[in-house]
C-alpha cells in the first residue's frame, strides 16, 4: 500500500510530512497538532517522543519498533546520517517506510529500495514508529 508523498514546507518539518503521508492526514491538521506538542517544530524538528505524542493527539497512536525490517515493515522511519567512520553526525530525518520502499518529503521522492536510499544518503535506519503490531 503506497501513499501520497507530502513535500516538506519548512527546513525542519520532516516529522510533520512523514506523519501526514503515513497516516493519510492533511499536512495542515498534523502541523496544528505538532505545534501543540513542539511550538518551534518548523525550526527544531521533532524527536521520536514528540512524533508519538502528535500521533496520539491525532487519535492514531504509534508504537516504537527498535529493529525494523526494511523489506517488510511500514511506518515512520527515523534515519541518522553518518560520517565516513559510521558515527552519527548532525540531525536525523523522518521518512516513510512501506514494504521496502521509502518516501522522503525533502525533496519529494520515492525510493524502491530502502537499503539503496540509506546507502545513497550515507545514513542508517533508526527506530520505526508504526501502527502495526
């Protein structure tokens, strides 16, 4: 099941766009809930706890899966950019994972292979926030 790719509108709203895409809820509605949780969401982005709180506010609770299967799981995937030595650097990013495909809102794009996306972005998968069991 693929979904619409919602484009980022601000520098740090990847969590809002990922929630909008994954939950099929209008960007504006997710943004209003996000501001209630993190007033500076457009500048600061969102931590996992904040994404979970926003989903709760929207009536669509999510659970954390610490070791996602990139080929078969679906949800909002946190990614961490890494340097040449594999150490995490800078801020992370939220994308949507659906059965091995990745939807990224910045720039709006669909990748058919999650592993290829991560390699191209020099990133590694973090937690998955999902409605699935």
